[in-house]
């Protein structure tokens, strides 16, 4: 028997817009799943929106039924303004071609070649932290991780191709561009962003400034006889197996912008949460310290060390379970469908939430408890594959997952070699949920030399 999903009535005309636009939208989503079950429905303006919260159904959306659940949603249109037609935003044959071209650049062996860019950048940050520690300054770990991951992305993508002025431009532009994009995704009414308002003009100016830098680097790189072995060059060297065609300058720009966004803020947010978690769980931090001392001593990690830092990786994975980088993912329903035993009508939107899936009581015991042992091999083997989706799932799983995991483990290990990071007494760190899961007021930390 197939049934219609049910949910709250909402207000006339706007439906549940206020709940969806609220900072507390995940609490509201959670209340829907508790009251109406794993599939619910609410209205938004003139259409319906479905909320799906079961791994079996999410698996169908992301795999065998993916052609009916597309990235044509309004939220993705907002993101496309910045990312263009990249492997993250494109669909159909365009996506298949780009995925074929881009995927080899993110294989583990290729990513391992970028490890020095990661560790050198971390080392520069730690030298600055030594000064802050000596002065007993309180640092904002969220800000520090944002700065660090941006520098890692720039160095991994472009080696040393950016001038000091360009590095400063990127640093100045990125934070307000991300914040404005987050707001647009949460409040995705395109007509508002076409109005000749100062904030809309400024938003486009940010994109234009980044574009100018990216296209300048691509132009110079094409004229370079001996290019460096960075991520941009890997993307430029990629050729379609079927046609022999490389990525065009415009396509390279879209992929580079995607790496900028996806490889920067998401990892930074997860790392900020990790330091908060370790401060609140000193017994877990002690285990990380012991593993780092045993595997590395005082030397810098290399790719060969990554699989040996098992517990450190589990800590990062558990952090992403509680605070997934992208908490809610939208899709557009192309045609009427049956999902499980629910009737889903075409033309509407459908949401699923890694944040909720990662706390689903049927798949996680004591889901609000921070426990890295959930990622022991045996526990992972028994768990539903689509109950844990920090990088998405199915054929469109995030290409940068291997890079993000190695970067996170190396940051954790190298910081742990030198410092303990503690939250000041009576500090509460709350999530601010938009396109990503950020700590609302940052993560203030006191540095203690180890």
C-alpha cells in the first residue's frame, strides 16, 4: 500500500518558510522526523517539499533512482552562480564526461604527492602559534582553521603561482563570498539577487576578482615549459579517454572554484569542531596524543604514516558524524515516484540530511555521544553504508574526500605534537547551520605547550 507523506500545515501562502529559514531548522527537521516518521512533507510557497530520513531511501535517491532526483533545485542554482558547471553542479552526460576527466587527479597516489604542501603550510601556522602561546593569547580555532585550509588549498592548487596581493585578495574575498552564498542557499529566491542592490553588485565583484586570478594563472600555466606538479596541472593534463579532449579554460575555472569552496570551508569547519570535541573529551585527546607519539615522535608526517594514524582518523570521522560539513542536501523530483511505500510527486523538492541520518537512533547507539570507536572496522562493516554521508554517497561522492581526510589527520597530528587546545571555562560551542555546519561564534581556545 502506497501512502501520501504528511507533515505540518504551515502558514498561508508561505507554508513553512520561516521554519526552514530559521537558524534552528535542524531542530525543526528533527521534530518532523519524530512526529511524522522517516518521510514527511511540508509546504513552501506554492509547492511541497519532502524530508527523507532513512538510509534505504536515501540510497535509492543517490543511486538507482538518481536520474529522477536531480540537482535542479533552487538551492543548487544559487551555488551554480559561484561554481559554474563543475563536477559538483553539472548533470547527465556533462557530469559523466567531467567526472571521467577530473577523477584521476584525486586518486590517492596523486593526493599523496601534495602532502608536502599540506605539512609545510601547517608548519607555518604552528610557528605563529608559538608566538601566541608565549603571549598567552586566546585563539579562535575556527578562524585559524579557515586560514590554514585556505592556504593549503592555494598551495596545493597553484604551488607558488599567486602573488602576495593575490593571496590577500583571496583571503579578503573568500569569507564574505561564502557567507553570502550560505544566505542565498537558505533563502533561495532568485529574483531578489537580480535586483540592482549594492550587496548583489558586491557579490558579483567577489566572483569576478577570483575569476581574474584563476584565469590569469591558467593563462600563465599554459605558457610554462616546466609546470609544477600541483593540482591545477593534474587537472590541465587530464584528457577524456573517449575524445582525447582536455578541460577548457572555463571548465578548469569551475573545477578550481569548486576545490576552493569544497576543500576550504568544509574541512575548516570540521577541524574547528574537532578541537572543541577533544577539549571536552580529554580521555580521547590523550589517546590521540599517545598514537601520534608512537607513530611520529617529533617528525613530520608523510603519506606512509596516514594509515598508521588510525585512531586520529576515527576521531575526525566521528567529528564529521556529529557535525557533517554539509548538513542538508536538496534534490528536485523530476517525475512522480514511489519511494519505499510513499508517493512522491514530480516537480517538488526533496531534502535529506546527513546531520539527521548521523543521529538516526535505529542506526546509531547513543547517537549524541562522541565515540570514535564507532569507526572500528567491525562496527563500520555492520553499519548501513548510507547511514554515514559526510562526503555524500553513490556515484557523485565527493572527489576530494581522500585529500580532506589526509589533510585533517596531518593537521591533528602536527598540532598535537606541540600543543593542547582547551576551551576557556564555561564556553559553549553551538552550531550555525546554513550551507555548512559552522560553530556559531567560533571556537575560542587557550594554547598549552606540550
